[in-house]
C-alpha cells in the first residue's frame, strides 16, 4: 500500500513583523498562513488523488492530477526557499561574501551589475512568477532566470540559490502595483549566509 503523502509547511525562521519596514507583518501573515499553507494543503490533496488513481491503474486520472501537483508543489518549494533567503534588516550583510561573491564577480562582472540584471529581469515578468539566481551545474556558472506561475527553477535545469516572488500577493498590500519599489527594497533583507550555503551545496 502506498504511504499517504503529507507535506507540511516549514516554520518561519522569524516573526511576521521581523522584515519590516521592507515587508509589513500583514503581508507576511497572509503570504505564509494563507498562500503557502494553501499550496501545501492542495499539494497533499492532489497527491492523494494521484495515488488513488495509481492504485486503480487509471492513467488518465493520474495525468489529470499533474498540473495541480506542479502548481502547488512548485509553490511549496518556492516559498520554502523564499522565507529562508530573507532575514531582518539588522542581520543582513547587504552583500554576498566568500565564494559566492567571487562567482558573482566572475559571471556578472560585479555585484552592482548582478543586482541591476536580476532586478530588471524580475520586474519585467509578465503576470505572476519568480525571478531567480540559479546555479548551472553543467556549465559551472551562475545564471539569472525567470519562471511563470509557481514553476520551480529545477524546470529550467538550474539549482535555486535565491528567488524573488513577484506575485502581487507578495507586495500589493504595501506597494500597490509598484513592483519596482518592492524589488528594490528587498535587496536590504537578503540573507546572504543562507544563499552562500545553497551555493556551496550546489557546487558539490
Ligand atoms: Mn508567494
């Protein structure tokens, strides 16, 4: 018998108000408690349906579950990364350091150029999606990429290092429709220690 799937929302590593003034507590609470929790609930429901269809040898029904698994599974993966690559402004270093800083220098020509390119690509996303800094293991280099909806970065063959959620639910309550101001403000709360750790693991 197939084990019943059950994904759970990971704990937030800080309080809802910890990212103020960049992200207000009401956005954090809604984003975590409603949106991320919703992806987890719907992922579990879709997997349960999938396993039921599998046990009944009903491939058409299995295929019918796939878009819900992709969307909600992606949402769960993306938000689980997002909470950990952010930190309170008081703890933020402002810039990467160590090997990641060197790789950014090598692949983008400097931190400021990287910020500009990643911001530009992310702000330009049409509709809902994510901007990412990823690691290309084959070419051994950093790449900036964008994904629509909740597609995880792995769909583009990259290991996710840091991502920017530009769904309106991530900023609308505070920034209204001014996505550019939200993306600009986020740079002061990135947790470069966490991102550097992801880079180290990706390079192995
Ligand atoms: Mn979101």
